[in-house]
C-alpha cells in the first residue's frame, strides 16, 4: 500500500451481516488522513461522501468472503487508532468495530494494498454503488503512470517518510530530483533537489503558505507530526502544490504543473519563521 505499510493480518469483522477480512486501516481526521483523497480533511471526507466531523473516522480496508475489496468507515476513531499503534509495534491486534459505529461500507480501496486475505479469492472490485448524486461510486487507487494532485500529494508523503535520505543528499544535488514515472510515491534514485530561490512556483507557494497565517485554511491543509525532540514534520498543501518540511530546517515543494520534479527551499531565517508559525496553527495527532 502506498500510504501505509502496516498490515493487520486477516482479522475478521462483521459489517452489514457480511464477513470482512481486515487487512489494514487508516485514520481520517484533520491531523491524519489519506492525502490521496484531497488537499485537506473536508476534501478527503467529500471524496468518500462523508460529513467532515471534527472527531473524524477510521477507515478499515478488507475483503469479503468472495475476495471483493471494501472500505468500511467507522466512527470509532479510538479503536482504529489503538489497532494501528499496536500493529506499528508488531503486536497482533484484532480490529472489529461495533456494528453501531459503522457509518458505511464503500466498494473498492482508494489505495493499492500489497497484501490479500488468505483463503479467499484474489482481491477484485465489487460492483459500484450509487453515490446519491445520480452517479456510481467505486474507490480505486490513482494511476501511477499519470501526474496530478493525488500523485503530487503521494510524492510529498514519500518525501516526509524518507526525509533523512532526501536531506542528506540535498546539498550535493546539481539538478532537480524527480519522482520516477510509474512510481509516483516512491522517490528512488538521487533524492537531492536543486536550489531554486527564484523559481516562480516556489514564490507562489511561499506566498500562499504565508497567507494561511492570516486566513486559516480548511482543517488538514497544515499538519504537524513528531520528527525529533527538537523538530516537527510539516505537511502543507494548497491548490496545485504540496510542501513538506522540518521546523528549523529546509523544505521540499512539489507542483502539479511540474510532473515529478522536487524543488528545494533552503534553510534560512524567513523559512524558519514561516515554518514555526505554520506549526502553531497546524492540526496535530491527539
């Protein structure tokens, strides 16, 4: 799976009277959501036909007895968060949301999983369901051979995950780094980036990011998570751009208009002040 490598195993839960073999799960909250779904929390909820409630949701990915892919949405965020924490520690933890907390079951997965439930047919998409607006809903992963907002956000996610590798080689880069075609979220190869202080796209991103300080954006546009005892990882998104940075350090920027190119914003007083201010208004995991 591109967004999350943690796998729950094949625990079983019951939703809508059908067995679902659970493979993994993610949170859908203002501080943590699958960015493939949108630039912010309300947008991600809208992509799934959900109301953007402040408490958020848990997303449970699994297969039914016939192997069909399903995404089950539950209101029990605490249960899902606890299971994810256990899996991250290598502890087997069953995940069985109470039927009363299940909001809906959506066909398909929004992300690609590299695992499957044992003893059931291979993963495949079920029939779409009505989306309530006269259309059909089926969740599918983004096309990795293409480039657009979803791929741009997944690329930024991967840079955040592999920050140390990108940071170590940034100083020695002589040309912009590129996310390889067909591996949108996998920043393999030289993870450096060019020093591009005069890049017009960078200037626009910095201006829009600064505007968030005076006009706070929708929840989830700015998110902060633990990096080290002295630093936080920041993810900031806007129309056509994504920024990933560490407070007190540098930043990387991806743009819709520059497929797979990774641009660099060097560490400096203005950037440090901006990152610190953004961290103050960022959504944080509970």
